[in-house]
């Protein structure tokens, strides 16, 4: 048995089934709080109740959560399938309330098929959700950064940026020249198209001996110039005569 409920003050309506009949002659009925909230009813207000003969079975329903907290539910379709077993029908425009883990979630019925009033008793229907009312889509940040923009803005963090020292004692090139080299586009190496299977090559650049520039740097003994491996050596045990 399905009934049509109408609030005569504002003509708001919904449909519902019957949970229990009481054996008395009083003209009273008890409604869930969420249904009274949807119909804008206060306790003791008058309501029109009309019996309807039948309604088609639902094939499709689209809900809209009224809060983004509904997204915290891991499997909302499974939860909704269990909760809707306590419902007999749905009406387009309804604002139903479901309870899950001692928390109430309100859902607005946006669309129904095949009609605006459907029965959901023993039926197979497709369920769809739209984003919640207060949901704000987060904007993704760009993942690529232009290298040239990093060097134009001095306040931008640049990794491995600063003065370096070489172990061979040579003074590195000008900082501006190094930055220009870093800012220039990097080219990939050219593969060896004549490579023969089974042959491995390990090209190495031989170390050059100390040149005159290195000797001059060591002779200067200046505290402002980095000099590798200088200083007095210590031994733990002196050789016996």
C-alpha cells in the first residue's frame, strides 16, 4: 500500500508506504522526522493522506548528497542499497535521510525513471550520484617548471646552486657562464648505432698530470683559494731507529 502525503499549507508532497497500523479510531499518523522536515511540517499540523493504486517499478535514480562528508563512505552504493530496503517508494524532489555509522546523510532525489513516483520494492534499478552541493573541485598544480624561469627569479629555490671546489685545484669558470650553461637546453647523447651484440666498451679519459697552473696555486698558499690535501700529516706510531 502506497500513500500520497500533502501539506495543505504549501502543497509540498511526497509518497510513502505503511510501517504499522494501530487499532484505534484516532485521526493521527506518525511520520519520520526527515519526512516532516521535507514537508515543512510541525508536530500537530494537518496533512492530507491519499491512497494511490499503483506506481511503476524504478529503473533509474540519481541522487545528490547535501554534504561532502558523504564522500567519506567507502562504498556508498552498497550502503544505499541496504538502507533503501526500508523504503517503499521514491518521489522526485524528495530529500531523504539515511543513517550510517550513527551519522545522518541527506540525499536529494534529482531524477527518476520511468516516472516521477516509483516503487522500489523488489526491483533492479541503476543508481547514480552527482557531486555534493558543497563540493569544490581541487585544482591540480602544474608538475613541470621551466628552467629559464628559475634562473630569472632569484628567490626561487635552485638545487645544487653555489660555489664549488675541484680536487685538482683548478678554479672553475665564471658563475654567470655556468648559469648560462645550465639554463641552455640539454641535448641527449647520440646512441651507437654500430653497436655489435656481445661487445662492451668502457671508454675512459686518462688523468692528466699536474700542470703549471696547479703548481702555481699550491705555491700561493692563500687562505682564499681552496687547496686540496694540504696540511701537516700525523702518524700514530713513529718508526724505530
